[in-house]
C-alpha cells in the first residue's frame, strides 16, 4: 500500500496533552493558576507561535522544495516537530482560556492553607517537609511544588497551623501536623 494512504502514528496520539506529563483537570474543576504561572504559560505560547513555529515552517518549506520527501530528514523531522508544536499550542490555548488566575498574596499573613500557600508539615515519624500548592499546569515536584488536586494538597487545604490532618495514600492513611503556613508578600501596585 502506498505510504500516502496510511495514517501517520508517532506514538504521541492526538490528545493535545503535548507531553502527557500534566494530569487532566478534575471533572467540573477549575484550572486555578497563579499570576506568575499564567505568565509563564502565556510566554511559552507566544514563543511557540511567534518564533519556533515560523522557523520550522520555513525549514519544512525549504526541505519540500528539495525534491524527494520520503528520505528528506529535514522535511520528515520538520513535519513531526510542527505537529508537536501545533499540539502544544492547542493545549496551551485551551488551558489559558479556562485558567482562573488566583493571587496567593491576598492571603499573606494568614495561618490557614489556601491555594498558593507554602506549607511546612511533619509526618508521624517527625520528618519535616515543605510544599507549595500551585496549579496543575505550573507545579514542579523537583521544586517541592504540588498541584492543588494532589493528595497532600487536598489534605492540607483549609487547615490551619497546628492542625493535624489525615493524608490518605496508596500505602494507607497517615497523619501530618501543619507546622507553618506562608504566602508570598503582595506586590506593590504598578503606577
């Protein structure tokens, strides 16, 4: 069968999840995000649309003019990269459209856990950890950031300093004590 009539499969599907690393939003849930997280996603979207995509389109256009496309690495890689970029653009556009920007600094000075809080807690063994509760599109576990839909965040939300909350994990239920809650300081108003 001619290659022209076969469906291309890259094992990356068409789920718009771009890299598949981000979990889906809970059904009926909101896409909470901090102003900084929103700005980072918006900057990534603009960079893809204004810089990276036009460069790849130019490369593919140039490679297509060189004749045989079946063995043209620039053309094949360019088309694949273009699909990846377009998928990521669709994903970012959808996420930014439904984003609900929530500024955690409005809670500065409070001891109750809300979105955007940095919480220091101790488990039953006395081991202390600190996490910052952010949106699912911006949280990075390597930086001790967790999404607001994670089990630890759900256990901590609405609790206060000194409270002991139950954390349910696949390994069973554990109690954690909230040692401190902090928020970023409000930014000065722009003149």
